[in-house]
C-alpha cells in the first residue's frame, strides 16, 4: 500500500511538472507571435521614407482679413497608402473648414476631392489627419456615366475652404461683395471661399507630385 501511495505521488508530481512545461511553452509561443506581429506592424508602418513636409499659404485676398493665416502638411508614407496631417494657424477661431485635394490651387480649381473637415480652436489653430493615396499617383477618372467623362487626371494640390459662407463675409474677406460668396466645397455644396492653398507650388507640380 505504501508503495502504491509513493508511486501515485511520484506520478502526480511528474504530471504537474509536464503541465507546467506545456504552459510555459505555450506562453513563450504566444509571446513570440505577438512580438512578430508587432515587428510586422512596425515594418509596414515604416517604409524607411522620411515624412514629406510642405506649407500652405493664404489664398488671394485672405491676408486682408486674416493677416496671420498659414498652414503646413506632413505626409507619412506606408506600405499601402499615406497618412497626411494638415495643421493651420491664424484662422478664424472656433470655425469649421473643409479640406480638399485639387487639380490646381486657385480658381477654377479643376477636379477636386473632399477629404476632411477641420475645426479650429479658440485661437484659430487646428489640424486634421486623413489616410489615402497622397503621392505622385493621386488621380481621378471617369470613363462615362450619368454626369461626365474625363481621362485620368492627377490632383496634386491642397485647398481649405470656410464651411460657412457667412464667416468670411462678416470678417470682411470679400471686399466689395454685398452678399456672401457661396462655393460647393463642403458636404452640402454650400461653403464659403477658399482660405489656404498650395499655390506656392506650380500648377502642374503640386506638393503631392513630389511624393513617391
């Protein structure tokens, strides 16, 4: 009987040791998997290409009502797309704006693509971050349909518009106008005038054309 008890105890200790070994091995494998996933994520997020930075400047006439209006953008390239952050300063405080990618920086702007809203704080500063294709391959195309047809057309410029037409009108940004200027550059196609753009780059070589 004592031999049986002794054998049982020995078997139990061996089983317990085996279970502990299996658990440790499983934890080690899971840790390696998580580590590998994190490494892959970091590799995908970092292509080795340095961020591309450029300025946005005040649109025509804006300096008269917003003398310190300015902005800049940072584009970080990834494996599949880019992340772009646009930051602005010196704009009307606590105000909504709309960010677009455009074919050319000034009127008539060409083919344009709505990207994001941007809201300033009480000091007229703000930022918006968007993910997409923001490089030398950025384009739109229409091969036909109920509206229009056009060939592949690149869009390499940025533009920022007042969301509310009343804001620039009340701030005196539209000298000589008796009513607010209304443009289609927001989700309701009832926006104000442009406040910032990338006319500091040539029409046919906007900042996004410099990103590969």
